């Protein structure tokens, strides 16, 4: 599991009180991943780190359960590091040091103090360093392979924004999630049992955000599972059914879906309201003598963006371009609004003649903002992260299938 950089120091401190010191020693083999050994010491160290960073109360039973998760995480990280090495991706000590310094700084402490706290819990700082190393290497690998291939089209963004706006009048939910991916009946059953154990720990007091950061495989894990305000149109049907039954402050029992198991926390609920939208247009006007109307019509067919206007009108005698600026559609005159109504960015209105001049208007930009609906940049980033996370999970799943993994 990758390191989530939002560790709550108070939960860590509470977990560390009274923890026994533990020295590294030569121990048995817990697993072999493509000829690389994972020792029982590695597993125990990672289990302790999982408990410390998730706020789960330390006990022999909790350590035993965390050990199973730790082993799965370590196997995945070995596969990630092996694949990164195949592509000659190296992570320097300076990069690891900088990340650990960031983790400490986000929690109002220092790297030396974080090292001391971990040592007091019997956790070697090298355990955290190796987790950070795998996270950095895997992110670089995934970004290198896929970031330039993932394309979120303007149409996808517009459709998502329109869908959210359309459902804004429906009830809205402030939701957090923990997602454990699984395929097939055996994995789904194991994931459901694991989710049930996490639920029990949260019922004993482990904070949902800390558990989500360490155990959730969803893109929201880095934010403690926070999905923000969502509507029924954004949730899977199985999850929507559960959310409808929850009261604010409640956490669901494990929810089985086709791709894995969810735990859903409903933090708040509110009634929707009709969304109001604002359209802002960036416009330019091209005009020429009325005698050049034919040439202006031909130039209109060559215009696809405002960057190409100069080339498009170079053969139109007497043509000039006026920048009309960016303004709300509602502030335009009725005549201009009628000309650009329904036009998208890069499109041009019909040529009109008034007196001795012929003119047309080019829509350079068209931005729609809806009250209470995320902006285009936010939606595009969300869709991009979702797509990248899906590709990362698929890539890792394929590595597991092709690997030789022996557990003891």
C-alpha cells in the first residue's frame, strides 16, 4: 500500500505510549516474491507502522490482523519496486528524506522527532523509508507510462458538469469511503472480512480518515476517504441504497460491489436546490466592407480557433479584428446574444451586413459555471485521477498474476 501523506500526529502519539522497544534480528521467511524475500521481521515492523498511522488501538489481536494487511502491502511493494527497477527508475535518498520531512512538517514535528517516536514504538525508520521508496517509484512509473495517454476530453468534463448540475436539486450527501478492491468470490469474501474488522476498529475509536489513508485503495484515500458533497447521480446504485439508510455520523457495514468492498461514512445530508448557471464568453468581431462579404463568408469556414483569425482573413480586403473581451452572456445586447446563442468555442456567427460594413462574431472561449457545482478544472482533475488510479490498479493486478509469490 502506498504511503498517504496526511498522518495525524495525535493518533500516532497515543498509539506509541508505552510501546516496547524492539531490535531488528534475523528471522524467518514470510514470503518470497520473484526470488526476493520478505522476512517475518519486515511484516511485524509494517504491522506496527500500520497501527501507529491508522489510530487503531495496539493489541495482540490488532497486531495479528494488521500482519495480514502488512504482508499484502509488502508483496505489492516488492512487485512495484521490481517493475520500477525494470524501467531503471531509481529513488534517491534525498527524495526519500524530503518526503519524510514533508510528512513530519504536515504534522507539526520534525524528521528526527518522527524517527524518535517510531523508535519508541519499536519501529525502525527504515520501514517507513522503504514504504516511501515504493510509493515514489510506483507513482513515477505510473505517471511516466500513463499520464500522457490519459485524455479527459472537454465533452467528458461538460457532461459530468451537466450531470452534477442536473442532479443538484436532489438530496446531497457529505460522504467518505474506504474501498478494498477484490475480484472473484474468494477475494470478495476476504475483502469483506477485512472491511468488517476495520469497522470494528473504528467502532472502538479508530478515526475513519486515518483508517482510510492506510487501508483504502480509492483515489480519495489521500484525503482520508473524503468524497465531498455528492448526489445520487454520482453514486453506484449499491452505495446509494446504503447511503439512503444512513444517518449523519454513521458508518455502513461492508458494501459488496462488482469491483470490491466499500465502507461508507455519511457525515451530513442536505436538501438540494435548483442550480443557477453563469455563461462567460470571450468574443472577437471581424468586420470588412460590405463588398467583401463573399470573402468574409469563405474565411468563416476556415476559422476553428481565435489563434487562426489572422491567417483566415488575410485575403479579405479591408478586414479588421476587434477584441470584445470576456463578459457574461446575460450582459450582452440582445442582438449580439442572438448571434452567439448556442455557439461553442471556436465557432463563428453568420455574417451580417449593416450599412456599409459586414461582420461576424467569433466565440473564443465559452465557460459555464454552475452555483454549487465544481468548476471544469476540478472536474477534469478528478476524472484524471480516477482514470490514473484505475490504470494503476489494473497494472498491479497484472503484475500479481504474472509473479511467482510463495507465502509461508
